[in-house]
């Protein structure tokens, strides 16, 4: 998959199917849009393009900035897995926010991307003050001979699948429910950094990643996780928080990888959260902490041994 970010100077060769969205989380609703675009592109021998924006519009407009379900890296990884030929993170600026729907459609979709088909969700809005809805997009499609495919919102148990709802589930630690709406686990991909190295002294060595402040994180506590290291998946137990027993000045994601040995500092790993086990707590000493980690490990292994089948 090709990837373009941070530039408005885009020009592709050939014609395309363009699917529009923020794609935060690349949840089941987004997947439906991406599948539609991919199928249409294959049928008509066109390039499949996912067009999103960065920074997130709420960060630029200052209207209740939203934490992200996914990092940019995670989002790129997932969109690639959905089979797109090109993923564009178009720069979202104050000036861009004020352009009209007509200019966006003509300058970006038609002139830059040579769109023959545009795929959007039924609740998609675009242009200054969100004045462009799907009905207006259809008018522009007729004007420029671009087919507009509108995909209905996807629901689960009567609830519309949305990034907003998924953020709420994650913030409440409802990882299993969040996974059912996402279509994949809430996942953190990051580089392993050096920590306090306490875990190895009590029999539970951990890998450590700094929590991304731009993302939504589950409540501080311990979770049953799976960890991909060198393309191999292991069971894990992950603590999110400040490790109050020994003290930490910033939020960390610390994972004990079950039945794994080796040094992986500086390596990229993928930690997927499956189930909340307990809240973060402070222990009187490291011996009590060690005993609790042993209990957490058994709880996590029992759950994951079934979940990973």
C-alpha cells in the first residue's frame, strides 16, 4: 500500500475509487466502507484510495478535541490490512476547514485523485460548517460525472457503531464489548523502552511502552492481553498506569509476556487488550506485588487459553 501524508501536492495516475472518513479505530462500520471501495475498484480496474485527514478535525477546530482510538501508525496498519492501494492523510488546517464542499469535491476528489466513484457513509458531512451532506455530494457527483455510493450505518444490538461509542467503552474498561464493535481488539503498537527493571527481580520481567497522550486509554489497571513479537503471538498481562508501588512520573504500558525470554529493547511490538482484570493498586511492598502478579497471570492465562482458540 502506498502512503501519503502531510502534503496537498497530490497527483495520481489513472482513475480511482475514493472512500472518505476519519477511520479512527477502523471499526466494523469503517470496514464496510473500505470493503465496498475495494470491491468496486477491483470490478472496474480502478485504484482503491482511502482518504482521511490529520490532525483530527476536532484538534484543529478546538471543539472538544477527541482522543484517538488508534494512533496514526495503528490506523495505517489496519487500513493496509483492509486492502487499500493508497492511504492519504490529507492535512487538516483552519484554512482547509473553511473551503466549500464544491471546492473540496472539484480540487481534491476530481482534479487530484481522478475519482470515478466516491464511497461515503450515510451520515458523512464535508466542507465548511459541514454544509455538505450526502445529498449535496450526489448533486456534485452528477455535475462531475462521479458515482456516489452511500453505505448505511452499521449497527450492533441496535447501537450504531461509531468511534464515539467505542471511545466510551474503552474509557470504561469494557474491552470485550469494544472489541465486538471494532471487529478487532483495542491495540497499542509501540517501541519497547527501558523501564525500572523491577519486574525481572521479582520473577515477572516486563516490556515497557510510553502511553501515547493523544490516544484514549482504558482505565489504569491490569488486563489480559496478547502480544506480537517477531510475528509470533504470546499471552500477556499488561498494566496501564503509573505503577504506584514503585512510582512513575508518566503513564506507562507495562506487559509481562508469558513464556517469553529475550531482550527486545528498541523493537516494535503489538499489544492487544482483551479483558480487564483489576484496577491499579498500590501494595505495601514488592513481595505483595509479586504475589498479585502471579494471581493476575493465572487469571489472564485462564481467559486467554479459551479466547485465543
